[in-house]
C-alpha cells in the first residue's frame, strides 16, 4: 500500500448517481489521513475502500452544501463509537459554523468524538499538521467556500557514499550542518497537494494549485454548459486543465461531475482538460502521489 495516496470515496456533483456517490476524498499521508468533503454515504464508502475512522486525523469541509457535508454526522459519530484515541482536527468555514453544529449533533450517539475545531475566517489561515502545513484560502462560490493546500516542508536526502567517505554514521548524521551538510546531502523538495471544489476561476484557485504534485479539482461541467458553470459557481473540465498547465501541476485529478453526464461522456472530460496524464476519478479509485521530484 502506498504511504501517500488519494482514496476516492465519491465523485458526484449535487445529485449522486448509480455509479457515483456524493463527494468524499481520503488523502493518506504517512500513517495519518485527511478526509476532505464527506458527503452523504461517506462512512459506507470508507468501508468499501478498506478505510477506518481510526485513520482520520483531519476532516476538512470546503463549504456547507449537502453534497460536501452531509456525511459529517456519520463520521463524527463513528469517531466516538470507535473510541478514536487521538485528536481529529476539523476545519470548516466559520460562516457555516451553525451548520457544523447541526451536523455534529444531528442525532444522539454513543461516545465522544475527539474533535479540535478550526473555523476559518475571512482571507484564510495556515494550520500546522504533523509533518505538513494546511492552508485554507477563500474561493468564489455562492456561499463561503475554501480550498485547501497541504505542503510538506523541504528537506535533504543524505548520500551514503559521501557519509562513508567522511566516516559519519549513526547519531552524528543528524548533527551535520554547514558545508559538510551540503556535501553529504542533496535537496529533497517537499510534496504538495491541493484540493479545490465548487468555485469559479479566481486568483486563489491558482494560488492553491501552484507547483503541486497532485491537484484534486472539480470539473462539474463540459464546455457546452460553460455559462451555467459560471452562473452556479463551478468549473469546467477545460478550465481545470488550464489551471493545471498554468501552475505546473504534476497529477491532475478531475472529479465532482454533474449527474447529467453518463459513462459515454467520460472521455470528453479528459479531452477537454487537455492535460497529459490527467486522471478521471471514479468511486473507490486509489491514486498514488507521483514520485518525489528529484530537486
């Protein structure tokens, strides 16, 4: 199993279909998991994907439309029922705090969910995770909506042959600094992931996507519905591809498809995105992060 992978739990737009569940995206990252936009049915989709509530360390909601948040009650209740022993950070727009409270206590349930809440206000916020930062930036939708950018800090990879040449081993490796560190190691760029849902094109879409290894982005409509996409605050597949090219994205994941489209339309999304190696997401897909950049 990849240590870093996207597990796709649902790919539908506002209305689920027989082949597409409501939204849900589980990013596995070095033994912890970030759950983005748990829509209706997320708990069951996690079971199908072999995922568990004990994996979760973050739950991030972009906005409080039902297809992005109606799975919150089940996830919160499952955290309590399974006795998850660690903190689970919940990130959501502060403008929707009343909806968060309603969803969190939608019904009576057993146990207490170990939630640490981070309501996001105004122009966004950067939060510190275990080995990464998580930045939320506002998008352009019909209600308060945020996109997310997960960034691992840059580091260095040690060169065994150089260490041996200098007789350095064990704990002494961690003490290296200055010119010797430069000689015995090479830069190791941190990996980056962006999550963009329900928005028109705006500056923050590009800011979130800049230089990421994986961009998970809505492509609700095809070109034939471009005007409707703009009116409803959504992107087309072509616009998603334009963002990926402009920002130097490595892996583009298209998702959040209107229910009007059938399996026969799938190739059109990839064609209109026009991005080499783009992935058209399907429920229960597992998409590994690309190999780390060389430098």
